């Protein structure tokens, strides 16, 4: 009867270690059932699960592996694996898997400890941990602003994903980091379209408030805007009330506002990377096409859907032309774009901050509440509140070295 053995190797990393050890196994025709390696600061941890046929159980393979490892300054350990234990391990490979992404300006031991404890409390097991963000020099003074991201691959059934999201959100708020969990499936790796809200998402302002300030009705419009974004007012009704207050504003005012739009941190990096990867980019906004098209020209955005301002004699009429883009319309447009691009909703990313973004966030494969109002953060499946828009790249599993390579294309 064959014997399954786990081989663990540790020591200083260098080229040729795997080649030397597997060449030794190959001389004895030993099957390798599994293999994995990690290296942290030149320290190697290598594991191989091998099967020794009954005729080879007393052969010299262990002696030769010991000699090979000793000659390379490595520690090696052999652990027999019970057949029933091995079969249990094989069955567990079919368990559901999730990817948990930890994001922040800096990640410390407390962040990892508390996230790991929460995972363990729910009977889940961490299979793999990867740092997605690059190494940071401690000699740079002052230290450059950076993002830190660690990705956990988690195995096991999640009985209540909503409850898990809620628990992670609670941790995020207490620790001032972002923690997102996604099902690890093929769609996570094949996103193709990203749909952005504009105001307070791609740009760090509500344009209608800027227009209102220029018209001298800032306080009145801001109060209506906040109530609408909190979900306390019907969007269409509140929108028409705000627009009516802008009647008579000169069109020349819009030019200056468009030129001064404050772009959200990380937007340039995110959109540039996604476009190099072939993503289609859309703005689905309850704001105005006048400003969305300004961003379209800047970023090379593929689709823009927003509200069309109406002018008469060079002044705003207080009305918009055509259908108002509200929450329901955003979701409808997202579906239409997915169909046009020949992709599934699971392959769409949606990003927004307000209550009128919830319909599109709820149907997208990856719906992200970005620096959002509390009602949106609670209801969305994912949220980012401590980093810029480029944090989304880590939710897609990208590493800093991947992004650096993209920038050279």
C-alpha cells in the first residue's frame, strides 16, 4: 500500500532549490500530489505532498532528500499523512471560497489579528495570504503616501454573507481600514465594465451645489441635496425642486466650474489601469452631461448618461431635457450597457456614494459604496471609506508590480 508524506522545507531562499529537490524525487519516480511555496524577506517555506508506492517505501529517497537539503543549508521534515486524513483534505477542496481584501493607508498586526479572528469565529479557514501592495522603504523621509493591501483566500461555507459583511463593516469603522469579501469565482477575474456615479464619486463635489452657490441659493439647494442623498426625499421630486432654484444662471458660469472640478484621489490611476486592460468605462450620473462630458474628454470614458441641462438665451431655464437619470434609470442603463458589451451583470463593477446609486450597486457583480452616506454603506455589499478610487484595483486582485507593468505599456 502506498504512503503519503508531507515534506516541509525551510531556509534561506536561493535559485535552484526546487529543481534540486524535485530532481531527487524524479530519480525515484515519486508523484507530487501538491506543492506550494512562499518567501518572505528571503526566508523560504516550501511544502510538497508526495506519494510513495509500496515498493519504494524503504528506498533511499528520504536519505537523498536529506543530503540534498543539508548541502543547501535547508531544514527538511517528513510527516506521514493518514489515508483517511488525506481523503478528507481532498474533499475540502470543493468547499466554497471567498477572497477577503484588507485595505488601508498602513496595515499592522492588530488589523490582521482582528480580521483573522473574525474569520475563525465563523468556522472559516485561511488557505493563503498575499500582500498585494508593494514594499515600502523605511529610509524615505518623509515616507511617501501609499496604500497597503493584504488579500486572504478563505475556505468554508458562509452561512450568512450579509451578516459577514456587517461584521466586516463594523471592523472597518473601528480600525479605520476597509475590509471587503467576495466570492472567489470566475466572474471575479473577468470583470469588463465599470460604471461610475459622478458627483462625490469621480469628483469630490456635488456640481448642483456649485451651481447653486454661483446662483446665490447654495443653502437651499444643499439642504435638498443632503436629504435626497440620505434617501429621505424622492430623487426626481428633489431634483426638480433644486433645478427650479437655478433658473436664470448664466451659461458662462458652467465653464469655470467644469475647469475646476476636483478629481477624486486615485481616479486617474484606476481608470488608466482599467483602460489598458480593455475595460469599458461609463458615467451613470444624476448630475449633468455638461460636466460628465468634460470628464469623458479628460479620461477617455466610453459612455456618458446624465441629465441634459436646458438653456434659453444663454441662461438656465431651471429644467432638464429628456428623462431624468435617477436610481432606477441608472440600474436600467447598467443592464443595457452589459447587454451591449455582451457580458453578464456579474462582470460589471458599479461605484457610487448616494441612495440613488443603490439600485445599480445591488445588481452589479461588484457594487462598491465609495465614501458613501451611512444608509448606502450599510446596504451595499462592499464599501471603501479610507482609501481612494484606486483601492478598487486591489479588490480585483491586482498587485503593485502588475500595475507598474501596466504603466509601462
